[in-house]
């Protein structure tokens, strides 16, 4: 992106060789300033892509300072709960939050960044879109010293702080639970392989298989897109195998609900024929039949932590931190082929 660098009134004043108040009045066509200087200031402002700051902070009025947030969507409980954590923490520290959505599109994400920068937000908290594989638009924020914190779907972790769930450990624990409760042939449904959270959760699933000396079969791993329709297609592909799975670990609840619909449409029972575990623990997990076992995220805490990391940066602490928030496995009806005996 070429338009991220701020041009200030000071930059314009230095180029023209006048004071900041003078160039400010010239841009406003003040009668005190010559027509020639007014025209010159306006032309230079256009050339240097100067934009007045609509959110300029007034210290005398104690106007809140602005933080920008970019999320893939705001429909799911997962993201709305994270946003609550961000917003509550921001408000408690004197900041106002502007929320933008990428709608899982790379171009929307880039446009959101540029819009937030042009609004002069003081920092950005973001979750990558599923389409994002080129990170140059994020890297360019370092050129203008824009503080940035990622959450959930992250990149460039050597440069930017991030907040994530314990993807590998939780997927390994979920897979182990399926094995312990009677499943023998477990499939994994994920999103696009370039996403950090997909890599982590798939790794945990594979580690559980290795730990139990179960051969890894590529046809049992379906990584497409985090999308309901893609989840249905992935499940159909798994059930069409000559030797279909008797359990599925879906890397989020959207994919799990899609799998549930397909399994039922084939006249199969959950968990007797196919056990099922989802991720993120959407509220609907309690309302479906059978109730969905799920890896539960501390979503509010993820948002709260991301915002605290950003505020630390804004206050001068530029340490890059990678924070992992623990999850918990919420066992319900969908995963228990048999009762587990402890002891």
C-alpha cells in the first residue's frame, strides 16, 4: 500500500516555508492569507495526499482516543465475544473503538487498514481473513510506526504481538478423548492450510494419532475453507470413502454443525455411528441434538488481552509478545461412544 504514510500540517508548512498556523489558515481560504499562498497550499496538500484528521484529539475536551479493529465477521459469538473484551478494555483505558469487517476478503482487509490509518487511529487489533496469504500490507504498518496486535489468525509473529488459543494442545486432547471414548478412525475437517490456527489444530490431531500408534491417512484430513457449505462438502467426501471415519474433529463449530447435518442426512447416528467434536463452543452447541462436544475458548479474555497488549504499546512498551490463552474441552453427548472409566 502506498498511501499509509501520514502527511501532517507540519510537513506542508516546512515544504512551503511558512508556519503551521499559516498553512492551516491557507487551506481554509482565510482572507488573511494571500490567494497565491492558499492555492499553493491546496496544490501541495493534494500532491502529498494530505488528509485532515477527523478524529483529532482535543485535550481540552478530553475526547477519547481511537483504536481500530479488523475482524472477519461480527455474526458469530466467537468474534462478538472477543470484540466485547476489546471494547470494554479500551473504554476502561480512555479509548474508543472503531470496528471494521473484512468479510473474509483480502481486498476488504487491505482497504480497512488504509481507512483506519487515514482516520488516524492510534493502533490496530486484527484477525486475518481466510484469503490472506500476502502479509505486505501488515508489514508496511511498521514503516509508519502503527502499533498492531493480532488475535486468533495471526502472521509475522516475529514483528507483532498476538493472542491465540492453545490450538495444538487442545486438538490433541480432543482427539485423545475421541479415542478414549471408543472411536477408532478419526477424521479432521479444517480450513485453508496456510492459516496458523489450521496448522496448529491439525498438528495436534496428528500428534494424538502418532502417540497412539495409529497410521495417518491423508484421505481422513479435509482442509478446505471455514465455511458451512465447504464443511458439508468435506463431510460428504469423508462419508464416501470406502472405509469412512467413525469420528470427526471439526476445527470450528460452523464446520461441526455442517458435519452434523450431513451425518444425519445419511441416516447415521451421532455418536453411535460417527462421534463429533467442534471448536469455539458457539452457544448453539447446547441447542442441537445431540448436544455438541466442543473445545471452549476464553473469547472475552482473548479480546481483553489483545487490547491490553496494544495499550501497552501505545504507552511505550514495544516488546513483542505471543500470548496463548488456554481452552477447555466441554464434553457433551456427541462424542461419547462409550463411558470412560477413570481409575
